[in-house]
C-alpha cells in the first residue's frame, strides 16, 4: 500500500516508504488467525494498489506494488508448507482484470505516433531500470491475466481449460473456480442446484461417484480443516502479458449469488 505516498516515483523505491504494514505481514497474520479454525477456511488476499498504479499509468509504483504482492505469495506458500500441505490446500494467484493495457512500447498507432508497429512487443530493458513499455488505457481492460495455482484441486482446473491463446497458451473462463467450489468441491452431487450445501454440512465428496480430477482429495482437505487459500490481486497490471483468464462474463457470478440468496 505504498502507491499513494508522496514522491516523484522516478525509480522503484527512490521515494521513502510510508508506515503502512506491508502485505506479506498482513498475509501471515491472517493465515495464522484463520488457520486456528479446525473447520478450515477460505481467504482472499488482494494487492489492490496494483490497480491504482495501473489507472495512473505509473510503472514505478506498479513494480513496487507487484513486488510487495509477490512477497505475500511467498508468505502464503511458506505458511502452507509449514502448517498444511499441498494435498490439502489450494493456492490460487490471479487477477479479476488488467488495468491500463500495459504492454510493450510502440505497439498501437496514434495521431502522435502513426508509424507504431501495430503488433505485440515484449517489455524489455536493462536490469534495475523500468523496462520499455506502453500504457494504452487508463481503465480496466480485457487483456488476459495470469492464473497460477498449486495444490488440491489443480487437476480439476487443468481439465477445464477453455481454449488456447497463440501468445500465452491455454486459458480458462474467469468463473471456473467459483463454479468448481459451488458445484463440486463443496458439493457431494446430491443436492439441488437451487440449494447449494456449505462445507460444514456436506458429505465428503470422496464418497460420491462421477467425479473427475482431484476434487475428491480437495474435499477431504476441507473436511480435515485445512481448507482453501486464495490469493487474488486486483488489476495485476505488471504481469498482464502472462497466461490467464480471457472471458469476462459476470452473468454466471450473478447466477451463483442468486443461488446463495445474496442477490
């Protein structure tokens, strides 16, 4: 949460930091507290200031906030390996959107630069300096975003990729994990679509039939109280050129909220 501090942002960390607690510390604190629940837990940890840096087209603050978020991911990994296991815990690192259309320099022709390449260019540069880049928006965009995951349930995700992007590889729909949580990981397959069961009430899905992938093992992890870890970064601009989610369709989310009685 250093994005809004004063300074000229000429280079990463060239301005004195403020006294806000960093995200890795907050991540470890949250996991230590939630990890005491024997029924397990699900948590979302957001590096939200990455989005602010994207709206401001500020590469220096974008780098700082993304590196802080990366350290929080390291903290989550350390916690899993010291307090749980990858057989019982799922860690997801992704974004709900990209912000600023950050990409390589000289990509899009404009009135001021009609001779631009009109193609994807890699962000390149010298070590320790901001890479050559271009911002092509000040808002949220439909760029693919990264989707990294490890642990219980991973095979279920891999089995449901939606397609393949020529640059970034396989991608999934942005509602996939939510649908897996409601329809498979927290569901033994016997309840009605309009009345989803919750983790504390459902039978162990490992007793059910017709399940693909690793959702059986994932459900067992929930039953033993080791739960889901979710790390979600809002507007992961600096890493937006990696593989991830393509389809931006909120309707399935609205439908899930209706099923839960929250909308």
